[in-house]
C-alpha cells in the first residue's frame, strides 16, 4: 500500500502547526508573567529539540509500535531513529506506517509523517508541564526530566490509548486529540513536580510556596493565544489523520467551542466581579474551550461544541478560584484549572455528547451515541471506560513523574534554583 499523498501532505502540515504551539506556550508564559524572555524561550527550544531526538531514538516506538501485551510498544520495531541507516524501513521510501494501514486507521500515512505529528504532540505536552517550573527549578533538572518524559512518561499512556493495540484502546477508550493523553496527563505531571518543589521549599523553612505573580504583557499574551489558536488547527483537525469532509467539521467544532468558551468565561467573570474581565480571561476562555473540545472534537456536532464551550467558561472560573486557595504551590498560568480540569471534563463528555455519525466519520465506529443522544446503557459503559482511563493514566503519570523528579533532586542535591529564594526566604519563614 502506497501512502495517500493528500492525507500525508495534510498531516505533515498539521505537524508543523502543532510544533509552533510549543514556542507559543513560552510566549504565553511571558505574556502572563512578563518576566525575562531568555529562560522561557530557551526552555521551549530545548523541549522542541529534545522531543525530536528522544522520540526518534526510542520514544516513538514505545508509543506507536505494535505493543507487547497492550502495555508498551516494541522499542526496536523500526530500529533507532526510524530505521537508522536502513533503506528498507516500512513506510520509509515505500509503504505506510503500520497503524495507518488498511487493518487499522486506513489513512495511508508514511512513517515519517506520523512520527512528526506524534512528536509534535509530545513536545507541546511537555511545554504545558514546564510552565510550573518557571524560575523555580534548575534548568539541568528540567533537562533531565525532559529525557525521561519523552522516553517513558509520555509514551506509555499514548501506547495505551492511541495505539490500536494498546490495552485501553482495545477496551474501547477513546481520546480524539488528547484530552487525557496531552492535557490531563500534563496536569498530573505538573502536580507531581509541584509536590516535589513544595517539599524542597519546606526544607528551606518556607511556610508557603514562593508565588509567581501575574504581570501581564498584552502584546505577548495576544500573540501567544493567536498562535495557539492557529496551532490547534493542526492539533484537532490533524488528528483525523486524513483530509476529509469530517476534517473540516473538526475545524468548526474546535473553533466554535473556543469562541463560546471565551464568551462564557468573560461573562461569568463579569457577573462575579462586576468589572471588565479583561484580556486575561478572554485568553483563558479561548484556551479552556480548546482544551475541553480536544478529546471529542471529531465525535460531536457544532451545536454540541457550542454547548460544551458555554459550560467550559464557568468551570474554568470556579476551578481557578478553588485551586488558587492552597498556598503550597504556585500555578499562575493555570495548568491545573485549565489543562487538568478541562482535559478530564472533556474526556468524560465523550459519553454525553457523542453522535455516532460523526464518530464513524472520524474512525471511531465503536463509540455509541452519548447519554444526551439516547445512548443509554452503552453510553454509561463508555463513561465508565473513560473514567477508568483517567484513574490509571493519572496514577501512572503522577507516580512516574514524582519518582523522576525525586531521583533528579537527589542526584543534583536539590533541584530548586537557590538564587530565586534568597530574597524571599527570610520573609516567608516569619509568616505564620
């Protein structure tokens, strides 16, 4: 089977759009915190380069090669770096990557195209995790964590849910473009890092975590959300892995959900505060809508996308309020209320809003109609499957991430940047 040239070209372009999202997350960090550019941009450059190198080395095989008992892809399926020096790689000069062939997704993508697409997803996922490190941890600690993340932490859940031989996929779990594999998992990994940061901060005698206060830069913030929104054009529609009429429908559901969430987020904030919510809530509204629609963009109608977007706004505002109360961590970019809460909520909504006609067109022919569309007991079963995926992926990612940063911390004799705490340590130790 030869690659489908149109599908291959479309997914290749989508890959490039998704890659722009990694650097856009760095712009978002700059826009919300207005701190020096060098660390944020350096961090996103490292993430991009490391994702290509370590996913190419072995991570891509662990996630997307035929799995061993549904748990882990064969690490040496296509050798290192997609065949190394071989001229006979399946899906290289000829043929298609195995899971895009007729026996599975049947979209006819070459190995190189599929590798770039999935690696771009891995890259932006770590970028989301990385916003919680801010100026708190040593760059050497983040670099070491990045290597582990691309080889093991990101790839295992991807093998379970996105690989058609993965154990959760074969059970019936679906996650269209990464509500759990990307956004939810990023939230769980970030939470593990925040726990370790707090443990080290307590050892320094701090009574509460060092806070990174918002200091908006409107230009960078606007640039960031525009690039992220455009990048999502590759993120969700590209996840069709083909250029079809359903691909255009995914564009519509994605963009309508983002716009609807912006309206409801700003409206909710205005009703609570009686003040103009400002640029920050417009940006966070768009992001929340994009996050929530991601796991089911290919399974729902435009009307459902609007409803989901309108629901997303109040969820973000109240989740942000609730999750900003603890003083043992600092999450100024909103990874927890946005990506963790939004990703999980969107995933669970698969069981409520799916319509089989859209799901079949997106290659998810086993998905039943959602509860709101008469799915009945089958939809309830789907809800149970998605909830199971949240539990097992959350437990794995949090545990693996915490163990990784704990070992890194011990190896480096602490992972906090001491210089960032020297001015605040005395003040915090006197706070009761």
